[in-house]
């Protein structure tokens, strides 16, 4: 099952199947896809944190259930449901953060890579174990991994199925922060609070700028960045921030401090 906890502009999504190390059955995958679709239409949502219940993050699809679905059509359905959900997650206007609180395996790592940011507990690890099941990634994780760390390193991880520690994941650029043991969710919430301090339109624009830069020719990406900057320059939030800056300066306070 998927539990959703809402805290104002922040939502926490918890895959709650600890008896299966948070492997996702069909019902959980469908609930995840529906939750993502609904969240993309929620104007009050600004940050989503995704994590797992208990001691694991996510373990991909529930192989005990998948053992009953053996056709190519079944495989396509499995890839389509979660692949499309993760595409929507990646393209959503809000920021998504994976709180990797424990082991992440297979499709669970693919889910984490589709998030915008990743926080990983120092005792957690991740592994692309699909090759051990004579499979490739099916939810877009192969392409996201290649774009993130390059083809050679991606091949090495995909072809060995080896475990990657939090320290190595940070070094490779697979995650952005390492949290103390048991504190992945708390650190993700702290990161969410940092993001929620800032103007919502600026945050959305920064996400779009970084996300779309990979798919655009460089000159078009530069033009998009200029256009976003010009639009935000004229927006009320920018001039409210400017007025705070000028007011501090007039009062003899530190003029260089943001906010």
C-alpha cells in the first residue's frame, strides 16, 4: 500500500509493505501512479518526499506476485504503469525528494533516480539487480543512470549488480546528501524546509531549467534560461525581495544576506 501524509505544501509518500521490503505489488503500483497523476494537478503542493516503511527503501516489483504474470504483455504493462508514473514524477512542477532510509534494489533505485533530489542514510545501500533476474531496468532507470554518471560507469553498475554504499553513491553523483543512520526522512524534511523558504514560481522555474537543459540544444537552453530570468525579474516576488534588501541596507544591516 501507499500512505500519503500531507503537511501543508509538503507531502510524504510512504510505500508501506515492510513484510516484502517495500516491494510494490500491482495495487501499490497503481496507487502510486494515481497519486502522482493527482499530485500534478494540485496547485498547493510544492515538495514531495518519497520513502519506505520500516528498514528498507524500495525493492522494485513484488516478485512473488509477478511470478504469476509471464507474458510479454505482462512485462510491457509492468514497464508502462511505473515508467509512465516516473515520467510524470520527473516532469511535475513540484520538487520530489527520495529519502533512502535503507536498502534500495532494482526498481527501487529507478524510483529514486526519477526524483529530483536524493537523501541516503549512511548505512543504506543500493543495487541495480535486474541483470540477476535476466532483465534490464524497465522503468527508465537505465537511461537516467547513463545521463547521470555516464555510459561506462552505468554499464559497470548494471552488469555487476553490486551494492553501492551511501559514500560511493555520493561520490558518483547518484545522491545529493548523506544522513546519519535512521535520519534519512528527517534530513529530507530539513531539505524540503530549505526549498519551501523560497518563492514557488522561482523554484518551479529552476527545476524546469535544469530538467529541460538535458534535452535542448545548448543555445536553446541558454535562451530558455534568459527568458525565465526576465519573467521572474519583473515578478512581484523579486521586487519584494529587492525591497527587503534595500530596507536592510538603509538600516545599516548586512546588505549581502539573501531572503
